[in-house]
């Protein structure tokens, strides 16, 4: 079975629980016009938590090309207290990122500067 396994195109790391993905549009501005936004729900059983944010994975020629960029953070404090868990993401027609947070039952709208 190992020989038949297909390597992933991209890996975010373990325990981050990427549950939502939305491909960017040109309305997001030049830095974020080609790539994918990924909502990382976060780990629940690790001594060193992972995830709890929304990252942007840049693309080049339609494929992932580069490290993830933190886009929306602050869902977990330095003391380990969790304030939110991003789950679904989408881009609205005006270029804002919409993030569904299922811990605080909040829909966040993140607009470009």
C-alpha cells in the first residue's frame, strides 16, 4: 500500500484540522490574488496547540508555491485560552474574507485595507 500512496500536493502539518478552503480572487488585492485561504480549526489534544487561525497558501501557475501566510489570527491567546475555532471560509464579491467560527458562533468579515 505504501508504494501505491499518492503524495499530497501540499501539507499544512498535523493536528491543524483544516476544515474550510476558499480560493482567492483578484478582489483580495495583489498579494492575495492567487492562492487559497484555509480555516484551521485547531488541535484539541496537544500540549502544544496547533492551528486556530486562517492561513493563505500562495499559488503559482495553479499550484501551491510557498509557505502558508497567517491571515487571521488571535483565536487562541498566549495563555492557551481558545476564543474561536475557524471552520468555514469564503470570499465575498467585494473582496472580504468571511470566516465561520463554530466556538463563538460568530461570522467574521475581514476586509482589505
